[in-house]
């Protein structure tokens, strides 16, 4: 079992729709969770971070964390073609000594 | 505020050589982490430095080393390069010590080993 798992996609959604990206992790002690967006040929860009169970909203983005089920998700409302990128989920291990990235989910928003 | 900068942006080296990569964090950030990104393995954590001390280390061989200077700038060194070291090397900075806080990535150094 991989430590952080994401569906590789591509996830294809029409413009204006909600894109839902999911991530599961294996370390039950993990406390910090991050979502990064990476455009092709570019470096990762931080979108959201979440530490507590529940939802955290920032503009069109909502991060959801469920520690009991060990998953974290990212919702993108009103998806735009410019949101087309690879989304990386990152989880800090319970000992805070490792930051583990998922392989990423490729999102394609079509007009 | 200027972002994280990395130099050089591109590098071509021969197997067996060594290479040094440089990273300047965002002003005021004292934590610097290094990552390797390859198509096959994805993004993997190399190490984290804070106040000139290595705080955390990933699962990479000893050929990979780093250091941090008093101005928080960091360098990463890879000795005895192998073909498999070809990758995008990313540096990230954070305002706080430890990996549990948000990190901001630089543009990366693309290393090609021939």
C-alpha cells in the first residue's frame, strides 16, 4: 500500500462544474495535509493546507479532511480551463519527519 | 516579496561527476527543503534544513547531501552522479521549522546526467 494514494486520472470535467479530487493516506498519525497544483513544466504551487477535521474554504477551493477515514479531498467549484493541471496531495507523517506526496491527479477542464 | 530562487535552472553532467545546486529562500523564511521529482517516482523528499542544521532526511543514499548557510541560503550536492539522478530538483522554503507547515517551491533545477 502506498503511503499517499491518488487516482492518476485524467479527471475530465466541463467548464463551470465542480471538480472533486481525492487522496487517501496510510499513516493514522498524520496531522498536516496540503494540496499543490502543478502545471506541466512548472513547479508545484500551494493551493490549500488543512490541519483539522472538516472543511476549509478559500475562494473556489474547499479542502475536506476526515482523519477517521484517512482521506483528504479538494473541491474546485466553477472549474475553469486554467484549472487544468496536476494536483498533488501531500501528507506530513505522524512524526513530522517526512513529507510524502501522492503521484498526483491530472485534471482536465474542457470548455 | 520575491519567491524562492534556484540556480542553475538547467544542468548537464556526466556520470561520475558531482554537482552543486543552490537555493535562496523567500526573505524571512528559515526552513529550506529539497525534493527530487521524476516521472517514475514522483516528488520525493530529500532533506530539510533549519538554522543551518539538517532536521529531517528522506530515504536517499549518502551521495546526496546539503547544507544551509547563516543567511538561510542552501546548497545541495550530489556526488558520483548516476544516470538515475536525472530529475527536476526542487527547493521549497517555509517560515517555520519542520515539515508540518506550508512550503513554497522554487522553479527547480533540471539535471540531466549523461
